[in-house]
C-alpha cells in the first residue's frame, strides 16, 4: 500500500468511527449501564471493583472501564469521552488487519478492501461507536490470532504481540477473551496435525506458554480483586459470569437463546457484505489446503461460530470477533467477482459503492442517531432528578434496572440511593413530603403513592413518586 492509500484508509476509517461520536445520548441497555459504571469509577476512584450505583458489578474485567474512566478525566464528563476507547479499538483493528495482509504479500487492493469492508460492516461500525467492551475484545482477539498466524508463516514462536492480544482480550471479557482465540488456534493446530499426519509438540506448547504470559494482567487484577472483595468476588467473575453464562447455570444473566439462534441471524450478521462472505466460503472450500491464509480465516469463522453456538448466552454483538475474518473472505471473493466486470466500469463501481455506504453511515451518525434522543434518552429524567435535588429534595431509586441505575449515575454525576423492598420505600416516603422515589412501572401507581411526574424513556415509564 502506498503512503496515500494508508492515509486514505486512516481518514476514511476515522470519518466512519469518530464523526458525531458524542452528538447523541446513551441508548439501549448496555450504554447507560457501562457509562454509569465508568462514571462511578471516575468519580469514586475505586479502580479495582467496578460498581453500578455503589453495588459491585463483576460481570467482566475492567479494561474498557479503566479506559473510559480515564477518558472522562482527560476529556470531560460527556458521552464522546466514554465512547472513545471503543472507537480507537475499532480503528486500530482495521489498520492492523490491512498491515498484516500486506505483510503476508497479499495485493494492496485486497488489503485495502478487507480493511474497508471491516470498517463498513454494519454490526462492527455500530459497536465501535458504542460504550462497551466488545470492540476491545475484538481488537485483542484479532491481534492474538494475526500474530499467531504470522508466527506460523515465518516459522517463529508466537511473541509479545500475541501475548498482548491475549492480555487485551482477557482483561476486556475474561474467559471468553481466552476461548475465542483459543478455539481457532486449536482448530488450526489440529488441522495441521491431520494434514501432516504427525503432531509437532513444540507447535502446541509455544502458544500455551505465551498465553500464560498474556494472562498476567488479568491475574494481577484478580489478585487485587480477591484482596479487596474476597473469594465471592472471584467466584462472580470466573464462575458465575463466565462458566455460568456458557452452560446456562447463571439464569439471571439472560440472553439465553436456542442453539440455532445464530443460524437465524446469518442473513444480517455481516451486512452489507453477507453474500460475498458466504459465497466466498463456498468458493474457496477446495482451495484451503493450498492457501494457508484462507484456511486460517475460514477456521476463524467456523470455530468461533461453533463455540458461540454451543454457549447458552447469545447476543448478536458476540459475533463481532468474527468480522475481521469475514472481511478478508469477502475481499478475496470480491476481487474474483470484480474480474468479471469490464475494466472501465470497475473504478466508478467501487467509488460509487463505497461512497453510498459511507454516506448512509454518516446520515445515521449525524441525523438519525440524535433523533432517537427524543424518545430514548435518559437525559430528561436525569434533568428532573437534578432539579429536585437542587430544590433540596432527596431522591432515591426503587428497585432500579441496570440501565436506570447506570444512567442515574452518569447524568447526575452522583450516586443515588436504591431501595429494594416495599417496606423501605414506605418508610422513606413517610419520613418527609420532600422525599421522592423513582419507580419504573407499566401502569399508574396505586394510592397512597402520588405521582409528581411521569417520564417515558423508550417503551418504559418512570414515575417520580411522593406520599
């Protein structure tokens, strides 16, 4: 790739990921929750135990929270800052993929196409523009797998870049950050052993040894977590929220879907490049033994898909770690399809397609996403709570959902006491007519509760109640 091509890739990817990154408020369930935890870490200074409105929240290791809390300290308390880590992780992953493809002597056009297809995959684009740990997980998994394959091609041992990828993946998502690259490496080593009809023990030992090196940051955090939170905290991270989500024993986690869930999602998994991905997998099936890179990326897709299918907890965002491999398959097959187009039509076709896709994404980022704030934002509710507090009234949350608890912390810049029982609620409201409780309900609250205000966020109604 020429210098101008590299610069174009950086500019286009930056345009896609950073334009209007902070022009809209939190949406959905993940952003308010994670944003609130990051804000609490920023305000409270406890960098070991993540807390959701004061309550330990140990679903995942805290790398994304550390980065978001640090960005809040550096760039101010706003949605742009807390989304910055995901956007940067997305950008680095795109550039890393292009760099490694060129390192393996793939044509510049293939490297550029794969990188741009990754950046413009709808699920990838949307996730790197949101608060959360999945963009960092994808960066870690991608770095580990590309570094591993690079080492096999150059007949070297997996090195520090491989260990760094494992470190990023595991401190972002725990056991899953180990399983996603691990299942691909296992599939690759097994396929090589079967083709060579022999097992090279050294080839299996080096990845295992470097994986242990990559686990050191996670182990340090777990040691500090144990020191501060005890064995129960460790169990919450390593068993309840890892093994429990995989085998379904942690029922409270939710997101449990039938085994065919991801099969039903395939038509939308890698839009707008789905057809190129699936037709490419079929087209290259007989060339895998002759093309090590195609075999590796195919195994990346198939092995991770199989692992996620077996897991009980399923969400579309979990497929994000597959998107770099999907982009490569799409780019390789797209080059074959493009050869059937008249040479004079290729440049305008490519430019028009890319401009159209980027234009759609920019329209969503600049105009459509902010419009959702009219109905989806917690900002009006938070502003009302702040107003009541400024008037000297005490406000609490009654059995708050994770999204309400997180949004309350982020937008109020403070912790709000949470009440968990009806007895606690009655006692609090009876103590003073100035006391206010925020409650999520599907219908109007019964007497003697009085509605001070009702604010609707999405399809949920939140009542501000007094006695």
